[in-house]
C-alpha cells in the first residue's frame, strides 16, 4: 500500500512540521495574550468607573441627608424666632415683676436655642457646599474616565475583531500543517507543549537539551544529529532537533 505523499514520514520531515506547528502556536499565543491584556485593561477601567460611581452615589446620599437635616433645623430655627417674637410682645404687656422675670427667663432660653440652631445651620450650609463641590469634582473626573472607557470599548472591539480574524487565519494554516504528520505525533506534541510552557520541540546544542538544560547521553545526541529517528529528551520528553540552520516557515 502506497504511503500518502502529504504525510511526513522521515524524522527530519516530522521535526520540521512540528517546528512549524510550534511557530504557529507561538503566534497564536502572542495574539491571545495581547487580546487578554486588552480585556484586562478594559476591565480595570470598568472597575475604576464603578468605584467612582459608588463614591459619587455615597456623596449624593450624604448631601441628601445634610439637605434634609438643614431643612429640619431651619424650620426649628424659624419656629424659635417666631416664639422669640411672641415672647417679646408678651413681655411688653407684663406688669408684675414675677411674671416679668419668668418671661425674661423664657427669652434667654429661646435666644440660646436660636444661637445653637444658627450655629448648626451654618455648619450644615458649609457641609452642603463642600459636598456639592466634591460631587461636581468627582462627576467631572467620572465624565473623563467614562469618555476614555467608551473610546476604549470602541477601539477594543475593533482590535478584538481583528485579532479573532488573525487567530482564525493562523488556526487554518495550523490545521493544514498538522495534517502533514500522523495524529498520534501531533497529539503527543500537544501534551508535551501544554506541560512544558508551550515548548514541545527544542534544539539540542552541544549535546544539551535547550528545553531543560540537561545533558544527553552520546547515543541520544548522535541520533538527534543524524536525524535517523524521532528523538525525545529523556529528561523533559520534548522532541529534539540538531539542525537549526534550515529555515522553518509556516
């Protein structure tokens, strides 16, 4: 039965195919890493914006509380002033000394209450102004960040679409190249690459595996150099090649 000419059979041919696969895997991994970085940047922007929104909402809540308290205290102050006015009118009609003393005492209490409430209202006015200024400042920053995030969303989507197209294109080339060797070899290469930081096939230099930096026995090194058989490093299981001069392109 005649062998399929599209299937690499010699060790050197198989190694060349695996090196092409690894180059494409590196290219895909680099694109996916850049894609992930863009997504992480966008997610960081979203978290910053969400945090800023919570801060603004918290300040708005405190502003509402301060305004409500200011309204309550202002109403109490107006009521005390009205009582003061009525007590003064009452004092003008007093003829007996005991009653005069009692009304004056009442006036003193009302004046103290008014002074206390005026101080409280003044402090509330300052707090309200500070809250409004802080909110305005935060809202300005929020708008800037929101605009940056919106722009990033638009740019990001365009870049992601472009990356997805590139990944699909590389995957297409990879499938065509993977079809040039037996599936069992490709499957073994995948398992090794996944376990070895994406490096399933590496160069042997000076009888040393450049994947794990372990020395090889002379008989293994000779087999790699002669390319008479498909050799895996006995230490890390990576496929080895010893002729890095030949260009390998996908």
